[in-house]
């Protein structure tokens, strides 16, 4: 298989059909834009299983994603899309960079969800952009921005309910979008604890990649807890 892209946590391979790609989830764990790195056995498998479930929820709710099907322990088949170089972040609870930027207490619940945009660039350390930046630099037009926001809020509403059923608080998450060959906007990338903050609703225990980022506990243990709980959510 010919490799077409490699990121921090995933590799994309060509298939015999030019409209589809194989997405391979690596065991690599990174933080602080690659400054912290480790290879953690079974991380890729757990992320693959978790994103298969989360994308399944979204597809069932009528939200178009690039997910096609599960194909192996660490791999899924996805539709090929042209990625928009933006990370779309939705926040429900104060954590991470929002806490630092605004001087707010971690764990404070927001009155309503916030959507933020970050330009995908390791060299620039993923700078935060507003909608004017996105339009003036031709990253996306006004209509696409509005669609991304609308879908992001729909994704948030659904994921909040699903994780709540599993006893997990959805603090914030990152998603990415792409356009297919017909120009249709589609949710791409993944929805896993690598880019989603998830806390135990009763104890406040951190279950996501912050365990690795800030040495809060064994990463695999947290991911396994998430997978075990969401498997029971239909």
C-alpha cells in the first residue's frame, strides 16, 4: 500500500479505489506539538475502536462523516476528502488553553458552548483564528464557516448526550472537516480521547490524553475505561 500522509497519530494509505483511503491509527502519543513523545502499546487499537463507535453515533444521527467501515485492529476505511486546514474546537467546560487565556478556573461550566478555530500548522503552533482571518486568507468561505459551526454544534449536542449516558462529561473536543469530490462538506479525521477531553462525571477523573500530557495516570487505563463505558451506549 502506498502511503499518502503521515501525521502524529495516524497514517493514510491508498486503496485500489481512488475514492477511499485506509486510516491506520499509530501507537504514538504526542503532546505540546510533538515536544513530548512516547510509543504506547495498544493506543492505536483503542483509538480505532473508540472512533468507530463515535462516528457510528454521528452517522446514525444523519451527520455525514468520512467513515466507511472497520477493517482491522488498527485500521478503518474512509472516504477521500480534501481537508480544510482548520481544527474546529467546541468547549463546554473551562480547560486547557481557554483557562490560561482567560484566567478562568479549570472545570467551570460555560453558559453555552464556544466554537473556536485553529489553523493547522505545526510550524506556527496552530494559531487561533477568527472568521475574518479564515475568509481573508481563503482558508474557507463564509458559507463553509457557517456550515462547520452548525455541524460542530450538532456534533456537540449528540456527543454530550451519548457520553453522559456513559457517565462521562464532555469537556471539549476537536474535529476537522473536508470536502468530497462534489464539494460536499464532511466530518473527517477522528473523534477519540486524543483530541477530546473526557472526565468521569462522578469523580472528575481525567480519562483522555491529558493523562499523558500532564502525567496524570496511565493513558491506556483511561482509554480502556472510555471504551468499556461507551460500548454500552446505543
